[in-house]
């Protein structure tokens, strides 16, 4: 054999040996499947029965910031999803309905168009389904359907716009959720260094973020769960995120937690014993799902601190430290209730300080520019112009004779 051929042969042998070795090692790292690659964010999808139009998005924007769609008409979606707070709420646990507090961290609505499972618990399957849950939930909007709809019907601007867009005589509440969902679909940030990099601009990511990307997809194994365009597999895991201190130390939070557990129909024994957010359990009622949450999408993070379902970590550095330790423990992982639900995927990562910094830099460069808007002025109420059943004299007495005259002409 010629020396060159010999070198080639030994290279091939070494390569095959490396492959054979690498195979079992990758499996040993707990890699049960192939992970979809990171890809640029496509244009926002919309369901066939609710296509995106500019007029509908404009209406949805007003409704998103209009407190008419909550119980006492004092807060709107935009109060817990504030554009200046990353379209979320920057306390660990969100503000709640007046007099109450929420029990989970308020998530950003930016890029939610792409998610098939909404909420930390993944229990809403579309934005159209999610909006009414938000504004009717007791500790969030706490609204009643008939009251919210009546308020829309007492707002001349809405009467006109709903008629134009949905072709109805008077506004229907269901259409309001369609418009809000449409507005949310316009809130996507597709222009990030990562998207530009993935689209072929190899200069788009900084050198340190590029190193972070390699770690993300390699040594740190984040890609196992955070993959695809939204950097989530939309599956559920218990990472051992610690229980929020608020549920022990803050009276109102404790009350909310107990109410949520009760309202979600947990068994009496669990209602008494469990002191932490059982996540997916509330949907499935299977104890082995206790403490599992939907893998969070990782876009727009630069603006949405604190992190995790109850804002347990204030900074991305803290999040990375948590993963570097192989996650932690909570009462559904440590055997307190006979459950050991922690995912076996998390392992201590042994990251150096530089590697941790690189991961943080990478996460920041998936955020893009902040989406800021001028808050709209919401339209005022007026008495409903088409008041049925009034006589001319009654209408005159309460100052509605012109409305009645107009109604009669129609
Ligand atoms: C009182 C505060 C509050 C109000 C009002 C509120 N939200 Fe939320 N929102 C939250 C919190 C907290 C969560 C996370 C709750 C959970 O996972 O259980 C959330 C979650 C969401 C999500 C899920 C995001 C994701 O990544 O899955 C969307 C979308 C959303 N809200 C939109 C809205 C819309 C639209 C409205 C108005 C119709 C609204 N919210 C009203 C606090 C609020
Ligand atoms: C086993 C699956 C899994 C792996 C591996 C994983 N994550 Fe997560 N990640 C999740 C889940 C589930 C959540 C939500 C957990 C919760 O709130 O309890 C989450 C939440 C996060 C959050 C908080 C997002 C927010 O909006 O609050 C960040 C940041 C994050 N992960 C980054 C990473 C990084 C970086 C890595 C790699 C070092 C990683 N994750 C590895 C499943 C995973």
C-alpha cells in the first residue's frame, strides 16, 4: 500500500471508530429523539376562519387595550401584557384582578402566533380560545360574557367597526376574541440576529453568541427541548424549578394558589397536601404529570425577565446556573409525595464562566428590537342609538329623541 493510501485508510478507520464511540455517548446523554433544527421564524400563520386583515388587527389593538372587556372595566389585556414590560408583566407573579393577585408569571404575547399550546400549562390551543379564558378567569379579567358584550354594544365606534368587519348588526363578543387574536398575530419579531444568521448572513450573530449557539446545540443540550423556529418542542417537563416563596409567605398569593387548585378540580387529598404548581397535572389529572410545564419559547427574552412559570429567576444568568447544576428539586421530584417526576434529560453541564456568558449572549440575540407602540385611545361609550321600545316622549325626556328619530329612519 502506498503511504498516502495508508494514511487515508487509518483516517477512515479513526473516523468510523469515532462514530461508533459517539453513538452510545449521545444516547447516554439522554437523547431519545432527533431534534428539529433551529430555523428562521416564518410569517405568522392564521387559522382559515380568521384570516389576518389590517382592519381586524386595528380593531383588535383597541380591544387589547380596552378595559371594557373585564369584570369591573378597570384593566385590559395590556395591563398584564404591557408593551413596556416586554408585552408581559415584570413582577415574578403577575398582577391580578383588582383586589387579587395572579399565581403565575405573565408571559409575553409577542410571537404567540406560532404556538400550538398556550399558557405555562399549555392548556389553550389557539389565540382565539385563549383570549376569553384570560378575560373571564377569576384572578385575571374576571369578566362576564353578557356584561362585556353589552359594553361593546354601547360603544358607537365598535358598533360601526364590527359591522364593517364581521357584518353583524351589533358587536358579538366572540368576534372580539377573533380581532384580539389577529392583533396578537401582528406582534411577531422575526428580525433577530439569529433569524438573519439562519437565513444565511453568517456575520449576523456576534462571535460570543455564535459560541453560545454551539453550546446550546451541543454541550449544554438545550436543543433537546428548545428547538424549531420558536425554540420549543411544546412538550412538558418537570425541571425541578423551585416553588415560589410567595405561596408560603404572602397571604394573597396563598389564597390564589388554593383557589386555583380547587377550581381546577384536584383531589381533596392533593388539595390539602400539594403546595406547589402541579402544571400539566391540572389538565391530565395524572400524578406523574405533576409539576410539568410546557417548554417555554426562547424568543424576546431580553425584555421579559423574570423567568419561569412563577418568575423564580430574575436574570438569564440565574437560569443558566440552574441548568448548569442539572436543574433543582421541588416537591414533585424529591419524593415528598412519592413522586419523582424530574426529567432525566437534565444533567450537570460543567460549563465554564465563559461558556455561561456565551449562552446568555446567544439567548439575548434571539430577541431582536423591542416592539414599542403608541398606546391607542379607546373609544368612549354612548347610549345605544337604536333604543328599542321607547316612545317619542320617553326619548325626549332622557335626551334621546335624535337617536330615536335616526333609528326610525333606518
Ligand atoms: C390580570 C392579568 C392578565 C390579564 C388581564 C390578561 N393576561 Fe394574559 N396572561 C397572564 C398570565 C399571568 C399568563 C400566564 C398564565 C398561565 O399560564 O396560567 C398569561 C398568559 C397569556 C398568553 C399565553 C402566552 C404563551 O406563551 O402561552 C396569552 C397569549 C395571553 N395571556 C393573552 C392575553 C389576552 C389577549 C388578554 C386579554 C383578552 C390577556 N392575556 C389578559 C396575565 C393576564
Ligand atoms: C428537558 C427539557 C429542557 C431542557 C433540556 C432545557 N429546557 Fe429550558 N425550559 C424547559 C421548560 C419545561 C421550561 C419552563 C419551566 C417552568 O417554568 O417550570 C423552560 C424554561 C426556560 C427558560 C425561561 C423562559 C421564560 O420565558 O421564562 C429559559 C431562559 C430556558 N428554559 C433556557 C434554557 C437553556 C439555555 C437550556 C440549556 C442550558 C435549556 N433551557 C434546557 C425545558 C427545557
